[in-house]
């Protein structure tokens, strides 16, 4: 088996059906399997997928919602592929991306993880990777509206506008392919992450083992971002917890406090800008700022 495609479902059955149809339509000249892991969300998901696809899809129901990373870990346990492809349910392939990414790993032994270019509807480029890992510099760059990344990487700071392979910090979990032997040696997703930053942490860990993380513009995938987790308040909380988990794993308390200062400053700046624009995403950043305040308010002395 060349590739095991793992898709995690949480109340996204219509999206997954479209995603699988795109896999079957575009994936050629490679042996693959499709594993759908259900986070205890839809009782009839096995029946629906079997009716639609027959034996082309292996369904793995879980007895609780264990989050994105742990669900992928469960899918890996039953997988057979030489390469493992984590694919979001709110994606659709545009071309033979599975073979393109698998061939990339087979051709470059120093590349441990790879991904392709992601697009919104209308082929609008969207977040496919980042060039920096979370850090103080990362937070300062966010306050500066990513001027540092623009200066060093140009418009290819989160989408590959080049004509060839580029090295990146981390690939988003929407379309992340990793070598099976690396998972067996260094582990897959860290189970302490529920959702968000588990892909960042995996890439960080593999990078520390001296493997490269790359994006190729040849692999193209639609990503209808946010369709599987649209509630802004809940999304802000999960993102905050994921970020906090990453920082606590790799940085000291003093380092985290400095990073949090710039994180809060970035949230304030975004709130001001989004209020001016009358953008509904302001609620996301208001909730983020509230979470930062709640984290530190117990340390404040009230006279």
C-alpha cells in the first residue's frame, strides 16, 4: 500500500462524501486506502458511507470525541500505507495530489512531511503552511501584520507562489503527508492536543530530528476552511488551548509571558481594525483577549 488517507469526521458527513468523491475522481497510478475516523458524532455515518462507496472506505467509529490528533492516531493504527496522508473533511482534491505528495516523499529522503497548495472557492490561495514556528518573533510578526515574513519570504509566506518545492516551518493539518517510518520512530500527533497546533507540534518535532518540511505547488486542494468548526467563540477557545499546550511543551514560563504580551497586543490591534471594518471576526479576537485576561487575572493584585 502506497498511501493511507485518514479523514476525521465530526458532524461533517456531507463534506466527507464530497471529499471522498474527489479522491476517487483524481487519484490515479497509486495504491491507496481511505480511512474515515468518526469522533462519536453521527450514528449513521458507517451506513451512509457504505451505501455511497461500498468497500472503498474503511470506517472506524470511536466511542467519544477525542479530537483531531488522537483520532488520526487511531486511524494510523489500522493503516497499511507507506505514507500517511491526513486530509480534512472540508477539502476536495483538484488534481492527483495524493500521488504528487507521495512521489515527493519517495524522491527526497530528507523530506519528512509535505503538503500542497490550498485554495478557497474561486481558486483563491489560502493558508497552506507557515514559514515560522510559534515564538516571540512569531507573535511580534503578527502584531506587525506579518511584515517580517513578507520581508524574508515575499508573498510565499503561507502559500507557495513559486514554481518549485519550498521548505517551510509547518504544513497545516488539512493536507499533511508524513512517512510511516517516521511515525513509527518518533510518534504521530501528541495526544495532549485536542484540536489546533497538533500539526505545528508534529512538524516541529520532526524538524528537530533533522528532516525537512516542504510544500509543493503541484499538489492542489480546495479547503473550505472553517466549515467543520464555524462557531467563533469555540474556535477561539480551542485555538487558545492548542497554542498554550505548544508553548508549555517547548518554552519556559518567562518566555511564555513575553510571548503572551505580544499575543495580547496583537489581539487588541485586530479588534480595533475589525471594529472599524465592521467585521464579524472581531468576536473571535474579543474572546481570545478575554481568555488571555482570565489566564493572568489571578496574578494581578487588586487594591
